[in-house]
């Protein structure tokens, strides 16, 4: 089954409300060639970001207007803007701003003239891709094995991806999987379509349902109405399909039932993960098996997460083109993951290029499905290569909880199986993920 979303959901891109002249003529306005004409990200001036009182005053003034409400708009409203209501949704902290949906021309003109507003940016689409690297050299040395590897037997050879990252060659597989650590005490934020938390693939308490959040509909839990997020989560930490079998999953739903969403919601989710890492005080990983057109604000959010000590694994994309042309795959601080098949060939659909950090198993990957609580399926896409990396990173953090992001990246690159990828790499680094390196 190929879960790639091949286009950006045409209904979402209909030119519902073109930007008014007051906005187009302002230096504060940032349009985007793939922008959504009914969604804007409003960024505060730095002084407002530093003052919660001033920010609240700004919101209070906006909410005093009868047609402006603080809420999550429905999918129909986002498409058609037919309710007559302007919605203020997720406040973006710590970057300082919020998302505005279906604003009137008068509202936009008022905001663009507001001295507290630094920038008004068109939001952009993102979609499930299931189908620098930080500057300077790291001085991290490879860890020594202070504890033995955790060995697992792989049931009936169904999970070839786990088997592959455990051994230097693709064949013969030995139905064994070993990993350095199991993810205890590590949070992995799966920013995706949500999760089917009662699936038997997940151990009791492994999905932190109290910490999850639905950015598509804030009044409901982040339930998975697509399947993509449940598949990804199973690969990160599932009992059978998962890499770090004792890690904690926190599901942030930013994609709808059709696999589409907006960069604004992804940015808000990333920033929420940054805040939660600070309050939970646990090593953290973000998995982003999604992407869209190049968008600097989304890339900046990923960089902010990395700068705040969160390792970010990103799917390279399924468009068979240079991954640097997409966001967030092209963000240098992200750990960008391409896909290989069971014979170590770079997948025909996989994005490629220098921005890729390594490849992982991404074809015929078995994992949990949202169809029922015991349902499984077989899937392909870089979406399912990236969570293999996220899982190994979480395992490493469980042994070295104070490790920096650079140290995790160095561990993954130093330990990777090198020179194994076949086919036309097109400048893609020849590295395949390894789970049992130390």
C-alpha cells in the first residue's frame, strides 16, 4: 500500500480570499507561491514576545470584535471560509505569534498597520509523505558498550527493516534485532495524523494520552482518522514493529483524514514540543514524516527544536528529487532520511541529495494500522524510513540522556553501514541506519 499524497489537495488551495491591497503593498507581508490565501501566521515584534501581558492585550483587542473568535476552525471553514468568522488558533510559543484563518480584509489591514506585528506570512500546505547538518565538526567520540545490546527475535521474518539495520548485509536475514538501549525515559513526539492508542502494538502506558494534542480540532483527542501516524508510531516504539520498544510516544495531530495539513499547525506542534521538553525534563525526539514546498518558517521551527536539544528525524520525501527543495527535509539541522528497499537499492520514489543524512528501510514495512486494534499492514515511503532513525535515536538517549543533538547525529553517522546503498545515489551519502553500534 502506498500512502503517498501526490498533490496538495486542490480544494485546500482554492483562491478563496486573495490578500487585500493593504497587505500586498506592505513590507511586513510574506507571500508564498504555494501559499494558502485564507491562512496566515502572524508574528509579534520581539518586545511583545518577551511580554505575556502585551501579547494578551493584543489578543483581547482582537477578540473584542464579534466576528473574531479563539478556536480551531473546521476543515470545511478552512476550505471555504463560509462561516463569516475569523479564527485565531494555536499561539506559537516561543517564536511569538499565532495562526489566523479566514480573516476579513479589514482585519488584515488592521494587523498590518499594528506596530506590535512584525510579519504576516502566508501559511503553506504540508502532507504525509508515506508514500546542515549543524555547522562545525563534532568532537563526540563513539560510546563504549557499558551494557550489552538488547536482543529481540523477529516474528516470522515479517519485520525485515529491523533485521536489516541490525546486520551489515541485506541477505540472508537472521530474524534477529539488537539495539543499544530500549528508549526508557525518552519522549518521541510523532507529529502526524494522530494515533490509534488502543492498538495492541503499544504496551500499556506507552502512549502518553494526557500529553498528546489535536491541532486540527482542539476539542478532541489526537485520534488517527487516516492511519499514517499509527503506522509511524508503531515503527518508532511498537512491541513487534518498533525500534525502541520501551520509549514513550506523544502524538500531535496536525494532518487530517486525507493526509493534508498546514505548516502553521506543524510549527505550532514543534513549538509545543519545545515547551513540553522543558517542563517534562526528558530527552526528546521529534519525528516528521511529512513535507511540503520550501518554507523558511517551518525550517526555522525545526532549527529551534534542535537548538533546544531535540533530535528531529525528517522523511526526505517521495518525489524522486533533491530533498533540499522541500521543507522540512531541506533544513540542514534536521536529520533527513531517505529510503532503501530490502536489496539495499535507493527506493525509486525516494528524494535524494547531499542534505540526506542516511537511509533507512522504507519499502514493504509492516506496522500497526488504524483499521482495528489488531490490524496491521505493509507500507512504503520515506515516512516509514524516518521513524526507524527516530527509534534508534531514542534508544541512544535512554543510555546517554544528557547527550547533545550533535552527539546523537555523530553516533548515527559513525555507526551507519557505509558503502551499501545501490543504484543512482545522486550525491546522497552512502549510509544505511545501524541499530547495534557502540
